[in-house]
C-alpha cells in the first residue's frame, strides 16, 4: 500500500513538472510570435501593435462607429415612416 502511494506521489510530481515546462514553452512561443508580428508591422510601416492590414485601430473604430451611426439613422427614418403610416391610417 505504501508503494502505491509513493508511485502516486512520483507520478503527480512528474505530471506537475511536465505541465510547468509546457506552459513555459507555450509562453516563450507566444512571445516569439508576437515579436515576429511586431517586426513585420514595423517593416511594412504600420503602427506597432495594430495587427491590421494597413489601418490603425483608431481608423477601424471610426469606421465601425460610422457604420453603427448609419444603421441607427436608417432605423430612425424607418420608424418615422411607420409612425406616419399609422397616423395616416387613423
């Protein structure tokens, strides 16, 4: 019985060490990928950290806000048309 518990402790220790080693390896690989992306962006003249195809995050945000604003305005116009139709029917 003691031998089984000793084996369990040894296997748990081995699993913990392998898990820690793999997480460190993953962190290193992730940092290598991020460094490569940053160097590619700098080589192409993009703002570092933007990860876009030539447009900065601010430009993307502005485009998204404009798109949302346009949809909102279209919704208001549609709602006004519906209200006018309802008023005309009454």
